[in-house]
C-alpha cells in the first residue's frame, strides 16, 4: 500500500533549563495520499508540535518521519528547506500575511524562492487568487480585506507552489461562522478536486466534519 506520510515511534521533548518536557510520545501515524485528516485536542496537547514535525519545521527527539520514501528527519537543513518549499503549504489561524504587500504580492511570495521570472510568478499568483475567488481583490492590502478574504489569500499563497500537502493550524479559529463555512468548503474543494493531502488542527467540531478522518491528541498521545 502506498502512503504519503508516516510517523513511527515519534516523540518530542523540549529542554527548559534542567527540566525535560515531554510534548509528544510514541506517535505512530500513517496519512495516505489524498486524505483529509482533522486533529483535535486540548490546548497544550501538542497539536502544533505534531504539525511542525510532519512538515519538517521541527525535528523529532526519537522516531522516523518518512514522506514519499524520504526520511525527512534525516535531511540537512538546506535540503529540508528545499523539500518543504516544494512539498508543503501552510495555513495559519492569523493568516500571517505581509501588511505592506497587496493580495497578489502576498500570494507571489513563496515563488520568489524559485528561478521563475517575475512575469511567470505573477501569472501563477493570479491563477491561485482566481482559484480562491479573489481575482477582484488582487491589489488590496490585507487591512482592506475581511478575515475570511485574508484567509483566502493565505490559502492561495499556500497552494501557489502546487504542494502535495496542506498543513492547516486552526484555519477557522479567528473567523465568524459564515466565513468559516466558506473556508472549509474551499479546503474541501482543494482536497477533493485538486487532490491535496490535508492535515488540519481545529477546535471546531463543525470544521472537523469536513475531514475524512478525525484524530485526537491528549497529553501528547494520539487516539483515533
Ligand atoms: P497545542 O498546539 O496543542 O496547543 P503545542 O504543540 O503548541 O500545543 O505545545 C505543546 C506543549 O509543548 C506546550 O506545553 C508548550 O508549552 C510546549 N512547547 C511547544 N513548543 C515549545 C518550545 N519550542 N520549547 C519549549 N516548549 C515548547
Ligand atoms: Mg497549537
């Protein structure tokens, strides 16, 4: 059986002074290509830490993380950064847009790390903005957009490099109900129609219903 992502015997602890804090323990998880996984759990249970390990933002203390046959926990930092920029798109609770750039320029940002020409970067950014339904807001700055629109820009930025994975950390956490529904429908569309593999942390049971699988994290341990 082919899989996209596997974590085997993964743990993560942080050292704070002479204290060792165990954040994740004995995590075994396989995510298949095309899945939409929702991850729920109390604040401080290690959800963001787990996303950071899956996306190579942080490394595990023990265990193996394999993505499409590559042990990402054994890559060097520059190889890891290159892998991440090709393979993973990130969506955060508070959008993390650059306030001085307009929507199109924000979406174009990840492409500045590629050898594409400026014209090609703008063309691809415009396609991504169109996909999230915001072509008519291309020249607006984040402060001129609603929360839901800012999150659409952030999603366009996450998909502009055409990554296989989308990692979403509470993507509807700062949105009203209607905007949250629109964002979840967009994420579902990216999963079903564009074949993106999604892992999403959420506190929102309604948002989690859009996923095809629900996982719970409690005190650093994973439960189906
Ligand atoms: P969640 O996203 O579920 O709220 P986190 O993964 O952010 O939880 O954090 C889990 C635990 O790990 C918390 O107790 C937090 O204080 C601790 N933690 C997270 N990152 C670090 C770090 N860089 N250094 C030390 N402790 C950390
Ligand atoms: Mg978190």
